[in-house]
């Protein structure tokens, strides 16, 4: 949500770019003296569409080159600095503006050759394409966000929101009539000096980004927003390119007096591409008709999924003889979660007795158009999805929906599970694609690199000590002892970790006080700190030897 807001504001602020001046006469001419006041709307509509499309094509090229987040970020910083220097040194920028003016005049002729809304729309589309390089300084930052989203949906959203933001001041200018015209002309004589001032500001922004002060500011902002305990996982292709999201658990109906309003969402998709069935022979939706089926998408290292499992197993035990079938669709987030032996071990450890389908290729996930871990889909006796729920909480809603389908008239009381509103630390990844909360004093390296702790550590940042190496899955401690320090705001800390060879006992110190040691063995979720104190804390993890792999921090 914060990124969307920043993209919109950045679009509005692009009006500060001096090379927008050649566009203004066209925008003003489109509204002044025209019989229809809707013409500027169609110009801006065409501008938003073409500008967003051009930006997405550029970002897609960057994504498909397979560049890491650090490379993309550094390239954007260089781009910002270059544009800043062009603005400070006017001659190259004036040449660019002059060339744009010639093309824009051609665009104006195209637009004027088509009367009415069609001509306005065509004119706007041409202007959007032409103006894309003009927006370079701010657009470079937006493309950094876009290229690191990992999902077409989120990338498209950011670019469209940015384009809408850029369209807002254009509409204001188009409808501003003579007063704005006068003001723009009065500013025109200062355009070179304004250009240089903006250039200095953009250069300072590039320097701040290089030293990662933008990350520090974002961390301070996100620290004020509580986490809902729901991981939003948006996919692209068959990979789990994911992004954290703070959205509330949602369901398909309202719970009024215990009664759930069920909605027919259509026929449930079958279980597609399942490699292995655990605790059961293979099942199909067709053979389950006549039963009430609860499909739960989960993965065994997800803390949010783990917190829902006691409710799922309770419902299975309570209603299996009354016509309920619970099926866990295990869709992995990390490569080690694809191993059948690992899933079976987790099933045994977690006490899961209902059928589990191993959806390693995301075929069933995609068939249900699912986006979240955890997520539940309730299917009636006719094979139709009638209730959906994403995330934790509202367990009474789900159970009452089950009871309603089973013909059980009395309802259960309110049950929302753990209160997550006092958790003020987000999930933190260690892999190159999603690393976000490593302290600005350190940078992730694909090659073995020696790290040392700095004197201070901001809230919701972690730091490393020792020799570490990052890859697309995790960060690995290389050959010698090392440490991890984390400043967080929650009462419980979990880590997805693994020992590459032999088991590794790690020592935990929280706020200077030793905690019980934790033995790291196979790849799974480990509890590092368990308390009811939801203030800020600092945890230090002492790792005695190499071979330790860190995947994520999560909180509860």
C-alpha cells in the first residue's frame, strides 16, 4: 500500500520536470475554446494508457534479463545521477527538450487531424510515448520498484498508478484556463534556474539512495503499521515470486448471529498436477461429491499456516464422521519444501491426519486462482465453492459455514485466534530477490563477504557478522562462526533455517539475556524467542560454525 501511495505521489511530482513545458500549450489548447470540456479527459486517458504501456515494456525487458535487485537498484541510481547532471548542465537537456518539442508538434498535428474524442485520445497516446524519457528521473525509481515486484499484476498496478498521478496535474492545467497559463509563462523565464535546482535535488536523492537512506525511511514508516498475520503471495509463472502484504483476513460471507451467508462461486477446480498424495490415495472433486470438502492451501514453514493447523485438525476430528473431508494442498514457497520426505516429516510433527496433496508445480494453486498462504475454500455436496477465507482469524466463521453445510443448526461462538495487532515487524527474507531489511550499513553479496556489526541498528533491520554469501533462496554462513542481530517489535520470533551438513546448536540472546539454545537441523521453521512482551527487542544469534542457512524471520 505504501509503494502504491509513493507511486501516485511520484507521478504528481513529475510535473516539476521542466521538459513538461512543451506539452502545456497542447493541453491548454485542448480545453480553451473547445465546445466539449471532456476533450482534456480523453487526452489524459490516452496519455495514461500509452505511458503505462511504454513503461511496462521497459520494465519487462529489465525483468527478463534476469538482473538481481541490487543491479537494478544501482542502475536506477546511476540513471538518476545522469539525469541530474543533464539538468544541472543545461546544454544537453536543452537539446533533449528541443528534440521533444519537434516530435510533440508532430503529435499535435496528428491529434488535430482527428476531431472530437477520437483525436483527443490519439493525441494523448502519442504524448504519453513521447513524454516517457522526459519523466526519466522519477520514472527510474518507479521502474526499480516495478522490476523487483516479481509479478505482472503488481508491476502493472504501480505503473498505472504512477501514470494516473502524472495525469492529475495535467488535468488541472488543462482546465486551469488563463490563470494557469499566465503563471506558467511567468515561470518560463526562470526555467533554466529551476531546472538546475531540480537537478541538484535529484542528485542528492541519488546519493541518498546509494547510501540506502530511502530504505531507512521506509522501515520507519512500516514500523507503525501492524501486521495482520497474512502473507500475500502473488505468483508469476510456476515460481513463488512473493511480496509481503498487510491485509486483513477476508471471507466470502458475513457472520450475523452465527449464520454465514454462503455464495455460489461456481464449480470447484480439480486437484491438478499433484505429484504425491500423503495420508490418502489420490482424490478427485468428482468422487468427493456428496461430501463437504474444505481445501486448505498451506506450506509447512509458514508461521501463519502453522497457527491455523490446530483449528483444521480440530474440525477434521469433530466432523469427519458427519461428512466433512479436509484436504491440505501443500504448495511450497522454498525449494526444500518440495521434498516429499520433508513434507511427510512436517505432517508427522504437526499431527496432521487428513489427506495432503503435494502441489509442487502450483497447478492446483493456479487452478483455484489462489494468492495466499493460508487460504481455505469450502465446497458443498454438489462440488461448488460456497465460501472462501484468506489468512488467519475468524475461525468461527469457517466452522459455522461447515456446520451449516452439514445441517448442524446450532452455531459456535466467536473465535479469532491470536491477536496480531501488536506485532509491528514484517516478515524478513534473506534471499537476493526479496531482501529488504538488511541494515543500510551492509549490502547483500553473491560472493563470500566478511561482515561486521555497526554500532546502531534501526527498528526492523537485521545485521550480519562473519563471512556470508547470498543467493536466490537464502544467506549462508561460510566456513566459520558468525552472528545475526535483529531489532524487532513483537513478542515472538521465528526463523526458517537449515544446517547444510551436521546439526548446529545456536545460542540466543535477547536484550542481553540468554535464552534456551536452538538446534538447527533440517530445513524448517524454528522458534527463537517466545514471550508475551510485545515491546521492541534486540535478538542476537550466535552461530558456532559454517553451513548455517537463513531463509526468513517471521513474528508472532
